[in-house]
């Protein structure tokens, strides 16, 4: 699992069709030397398996295969060479969870509506930002104000929610060290809803089918 705290950014070098898949190659100068074949790595929020790792190439790089489901669910297959992606290695057991539980299992792709500085007169590296995203209807039920959402692999807090539009506040550090600074209105972003909301929905649906969903049972389970 991941926590949505981006370790570094990488750059797409190529996307190459293979038999039954699509191979993506990413320049990762800060992380390639730490990878071993078969390791998991989150690329803009998508959990992939590292292959063909070359830490001594210029630039250091790794590849990963995108299965049909990954191509359908995420934006990775539509990226071009030179695109900036966020990278995160899995969280070791016992490590403090600084973000929230992120699986790297993208639910769908949203669209950036706007990315505006809070203070238009301040330097771009010294102001907070408002990021507004249109999210797919299938994800909307799992998003709540002040809850967590993963955008391009970044753990963020929902500041405002209006229908299928989500607004999150971006700190100057997050803006600078992730790929958010290259986004603009119309950019696609990978989204993952909080998995705890999905489990809660599944549990409540099962109890409802069994006739166990009552006011008392909801209170007993903390709802």
C-alpha cells in the first residue's frame, strides 16, 4: 500500500505496444536505484510492477506493463513522452501513515476545471492553490467534505464538494514537488476514492440484505 506522499517525480520516456499490453518506460533518477524487478511503484496514483530497471542509464529508468484494465481506467496510456508523473514506493510496515491508505487502484479519471493561486500577487512558490476537479459519477458517492481523495497519487483533503465538482487546497510544497505545477484546465487526473468508504458501503449493503440494518446497528458501528 501507499500513503499518497509523493517521493519524487519522473518523466515518461516512451509508451510501446506489446502483445496484450502497453509498456511504459519512466525516467526515475531519484528512485531507480532502489527498485528491484517485481517491486511495486505508484506512477501518478497507479500501482505498477517495475521491470527492466536500469539505474545506470542516462537517465536512470524502469519500465512497467499496462494491462487492459489499467489502460481503460487510468490516463497513463494517453500520456506523451516528456509528461511528468508522480512516483511513490510502497510504505514499509511500521512506518507512520502521513497521508491516508492508498492502494494504487485507480477508480477513474477526472478533469481539471481550474488551478488558481489563492494569492494571485504572490510568487507561485509561496502561495496556496485551489484545484477544482470534475469527478466521474461513479466516484462521487465515496467523496465527502473533509474526507480524503487521491489525485495523481497525491493524498489530498476535500475542501469543498458541489455535485460532481471537488475542490482541494494545495500547499506550496505540494505544488512544487509534484506534477500539479504542470496541470491546467482540461488536464486528466487519476482518482482513487478512500477505500474505507467502499468497505463501509459493502458492509452496509450486506447487512441490509440480511435485515440487520437498523438505527441501533448503525449507532453501534459508529455511524
